[in-house]
C-alpha cells in the first residue's frame, strides 16, 4: 500500500525543470562550435594568412619607397599610402570569405546533420536559440577582426617607421580605418548566417556568399549611372574600403563618391537586416 501511494505521488513531487537561460544557450552553442575543430582552425589560419598578406605587401614596398620618384606631368607627386597597403583589400577579402562561411555553417550545419531537432526539442524558443548563435558568431568574428586589423596596422607601420612614412593611430582616418577593417568581418559572418538560414545547403550558401560579396560589386561599378554606383558604394566590402581610405592620399573617388556616414550606415544595415532574416526564417520555417 505504501508502495502504491509513493508511486502515485511521485509525479507531483517532481519539480518542473527550469527553462534554459541565455547564458546556457551561449554555452551550448560554444560547445557545438568548439567540437568542430576544422572550423576554428580555418578561422585562425585565415587570420594568419590575412596578416601575412598585409605584412608582405608592405615589406615588398620597402625597396620601392627607397627609389627616387620624379614627378610625372599631369600626376600628383608620389606619396606612399600605409593604409592602402597595410590594410589591403585582398586580406579583407580572405577574412570576409572565411567569416561568412563560418556564419553560414553554424546554421546550415545543424540542419544538414539533424542537430537542429535536438536543439529545438531542448529549447523550443527558436528566437532565443538563433539569438544566442548570432551573439556568439558576432563575438568570435569580431575578436578575429580586431586581431587582424590591429596587428596589421601596427606591424606594417612599425616596418615603415624607418622610411618616415608610417602612421600613428592618432593620425587622421587611421582609427576609423582600423575600426572598419575589424567590423566588416562580423558583418560578413552575419550575412553568411542569413544565407545559411534561408538556403540550408552548404554549396548554395557558399555560392550565394561569393556572389554577394565578390561578384555583385562587379555589376555596380563604373560611373555612368548614378543609382548603380550608389548601390555599389553600399555593398559591405565597398563600404569598408571607403571607411579605410586615407584622407591624405591622392586616390580619386570619382563620380558619386560614397560618404563616411553612408558607409557606416551601410555596414550597420547589412548586419541588422542579416540578423532579422536569420531570426525570422528560423522561427517561421519548419525544421
């Protein structure tokens, strides 16, 4: 009799398990990402390659800087630009592609393996799940972006100090350039997450990332049509390039140049829209 009574009262004695908090979700997402060793090795290798590209670009220019540069008719006097070479576009492209691919795989990887069912079964609040994923991806790629940007800037300008053409972080445009060079990396990671959420396929997501970041700008070049040029000015890497431009350089912005404010707004808009797409798609589409 006592056994029967005990068995009947046992369910009511069980306290409801507390819902997972946001910190718990962050920890769970961190475990998932950390378990994929190839992911953070690729990110670390991309950061090393990006820094090496910038350092090598400046190292190759040292002998060129030492040579005489007689003035040419119709051209401004030679002036070496440490920002253009020390925070190069090729290195930014490498990190942007790596970060965007990382952001995409954090989403489509769970759908491909079926892990998303387990995740949503443990935490039915889809918005909280994708928000935790967004926060962690943003933090990781922001750290990488800061490492690449700060290391590249200070290393290359230390190399140029002996040629008396190096810059300080306090010089006009330098802090802005370093900041934009770092921020474009998490922005691209969020763009990758949006594509991963919408497409849920590895090949399709990577192709879409390459198309938006590297192919699409080719369609909006030139200066014949203003609205096409302005669209191109507000693409992620183009906005970063405008913010990283040395105000003391002789580079011509051509017709319909992008503004500093507009470029900052463009980066923020790409990030916010990408997060909104990822959250909405994950919440409304079936697993």
